[in-house]
């Protein structure tokens, strides 16, 4: 209303108006475009120009931590419990000049945590994020550039500093989550994490070390395709899934409509897709195999494979809980007296 009578070239936005415009744009870029027809909002180019004034350097960003501290200062204890999630990604080697701080970017850089000579071109970026355990809040708090994968020794320095900094703003780190890279396995050993004691201790609090569940599911699927699994006198085989697919693919209607050739033959890059592993190890596939066995269309030993698939599906649901309203019982949040514990104990015996 304040700017409605002015020409667009005369629009000048106050600080809180810029923040409102940015939050609106990041919630929905398409919605922001529609709202600009009815409200006096800055252009997307203006938003990006304002963001260029932010100085975001390598390392853990203390400004973000200060905002989190202010925002969560009055939050209950459960909302301050967080997981530390980190992962590396490949980036192209590229040197660029940042005129804002008069520096060149594109070299190895660990911020103020680790001394770097800045002579190696970076091709990997490590990103660290906080994710609420009860609350759905998630926030990237820092990044690092490296030449090749970051060693376990450097990772330990980075993660230890992260734990110290987020604890200083009254957040409670409860779990560290990463994939199964060799440097992450080395980090686990350097922290002294074992199968019997899968945690590290910081200020008398246990912080559990956990591999990323989607990566674990893909790893199990990839191994299951190569090797038969055996437990006691039961044998679980990938050939049972292939035999089921060959019987089901031409049926109308199909028992497992989501199971397709890409799930069986693994074309390039498909082994990296979590959804394909989850759709293979699903309640639908398990029930469909049992149906064909009961109709004598599939060999009886496929019952064992169906049993294994059902266990993996339920276990994935436990670590993929969403809300109390979930129809699948294992996707409901775990608490002290829920049925999850019986399944977890069964799974522990099974995998041992």
C-alpha cells in the first residue's frame, strides 16, 4: 500500500520487507511470480542482488548458529535435539574471482578449522546440515572444499568442532549420520565407535554414529543381487524375485505393478536410486510372491525370500517414520512401549 502510488523505479524496500519477499520466494518461486501481480514486491533479480552481499565463507557459519540460538532459545528440550548429517559431492574444477572480499575461489579450503595452502584445485564439497529429530527443521550450517575425498583425520576435526559449536548454542546432538564411504568408516574408527558401543561421548551425553538408512537399503539390495543370503536352514535368493517378475509382468492386473525391468536389470545409475531398492523390498512384492507360491505358480522356497523382503521393508519403515497418522504401523514414531522394539530385536538376531 505504501508503494502503490509510486512508479516502480521509485520503489525502496525496508529491511523487513526484503526478508518477507525472500521467505515468500523460497517457499514458492511460482507463487511469488503470481503475487507480484497483486503486491508491490521486488523482482527476482533484486532478491539475488541482495543475497550477493552476504559473505558466506568455507567453514561452519557462526552467523547461522547465532540465528538458530536466538530462534530456539525458548524451545522445549525435544525441539533442540538434532542429528548432524554430512555428505560429500563432486564438483567441477573452476577458479573464480570474488570481488566482494577480493579473493579467488576454487581452491581447497577448510575455513579456520584446518590450515590449507590453497594451492590444490578443489573437486569435492563437503556439506554439513542439522536436522531436527522431533521437529522437521533442517538447516545447512557449513561447507568445505577439498581436493579429493576428505581424510578421516580431517573429518574428525570438522565433526568434533561441529559438535562443540552446536552444543554451545544449547542444541543437543543425538546422532551423526553419513554414508558408507571409506573415509567415513575411518572416521568411525577414529572416534572409537564399535558394534557394541555405537556412540561417542561428549559432556556426558551419548551421540550415536549411524550410517544413512537409504544407503544401507541400496547396499543390501546390491549384495542380494550378487549373493544368496542364508539364515539357519533358510536360503533367500534374488532369483526368486526374478522368477516372480517374469510371471507377473504380463498379468492383468499385476500383483506388483511398480516392479519393472529397471528393478531387475540395473541399467547405468539405477543402483544409486533409493526408490528402486525400496520398491523391490516392499510389502507388495513380499505378499505377491506368497500369493504365487500358494497358487503353486512359484517354487515353495520363495516363501523364505518373501519373509526376508518383509523384514527389510518393516525395518526400513522403522527408520523412515513420518507421523502418528501413518497407516503402516512401523512408520509410526517409535516410543518406549511400541511394537518397534520386538521387530528391532528380531532383526538384530537375524543379521547377526
